[in-house]
């Protein structure tokens, strides 16, 4: 009799055991957690609502009038002020490395249309997939184009060309323009006026090398 009883109890236990494995009922909570403040974030996640702000958003815009560390001052260029574009310029000058970086960015963002040879014949245009002829920077029409106008083209776009403001920050836009101007100067354009006379000495490397030498001397 006892044997039958225990078989029945074991049967019931197995039935309940299997029933608790019901996979149709997806569990979203981990049950007991070891470190709750790690499992459940106490900070507001970026894209969640937030009762502390009037607009209810956690992600905040930069405070008006401030500039994030490592970023440049705003350019104050006004969209549509085409006369303003033409006279807009910068005092900043670029090292050979900056110009090289400008070329790298140009090939990533602009070469597809303007061509890596800057002749307006990039693969998107030459394949017939993009109908509007991109500017040929080696052509007379663009050879002497003011840098401010180029900057406006990148920032606001021009007709069929979209804005590249979200892909390139202010410094990067000017590095790309410096690169275009450099290539233009070698192809009948104005003399290149945006470079520094010589590449700035890399003081960190020089200082490190100097330090290494002193260490070596001390060991002698
Ligand atoms: C999707 C193709 C496309 C890409 C990518 C593109 N452009 Fe253009 N761009 C054009 C076209 C088309 C024009 C001619 C617009 C017109 O005058 O109607 C143009 C014109 C220009 C002009 C002349 C603006 C003016 O005022 O006439 C500049 C400068 C320029 N592009 C720079 C750039 C730079 C720098 C990049 C990369 C950051 C770039 N473009 C990326 C298609 C493109």
C-alpha cells in the first residue's frame, strides 16, 4: 500500500514539475537577482521618459551658448545668405596631416559623386544612377570658388547634393576644403594658402624620446 502511495505522490510531483516548465509563458523577470542595482539600472536610460524635465525626455540638448569640449565655436553662417558665403573665410591653417585627413574624408563622403580625382565623375554619377552632374573641382567654374561657398555647400547642401553637416564636424569640413584647395592649386587653381609653413613638431613624441634617452644615460 505504501508503495502505491509513493508512486502516486511521485507521479503528481513529476506532473507539477513538468507543468512549471511551460515554455508558452515567457518569463521576463530573472526572479531573484544577486545585485539588483546592477540588474535594474537606477539611472535614467537615454531614450526613456523622465519626469524631472518639462519635456519628459531624458536625452538633453547642449545648453545654449556652450561648446562641447574638443569642438569648435559655431560658425554663425546664415542659410541663404549667398553674399555672406562668398566672403566667409577662416584664419585657421592646416598641417600636411590635416590635409591628408581631409583627403581621406573626401574619399569617404564625397568621392562617390565628385570622384576621387575631384573631376565630378565619381562612380555614382558615371554609372548613371545619380542624374545630377556633381561639381568638377578641376573645372574653371569651381577652380576659384571661395572657400566659404564650399563650406556652405557642405553645411547646407546644394540642389541635388544633401547636407553633410551631420557627418562632418566644423574642423573636418575645413580639412576637406583644404584638401580640395590643395588639389586645385596643383591643377591650375589659386596658390594653396591654407597650409602651415611646416608640419608642427610633435612635441609629445620628441619629449618622450628625450626622456628615454635620459633613462638610458642614467643606467650607464
Ligand atoms: C550624392 C552625390 C554628392 C555627394 C556625395 C557630394 N556631392 Fe557635392 N555636389 C553634388 C552635386 C550634384 C553638385 C552640383 C549642385 C548644383 O550646383 O546643382 C554638388 C556641388 C558641390 C559644390 C559646389 C557648391 C556650389 O555652391 O556650387 C561643392 C563645394 C561640393 N559639392 C562639395 C562636396 C563635398 C565637400 C562633399 C563631401 C562632403 C560632397 N560635395 C558630396 C553631388 C554630391
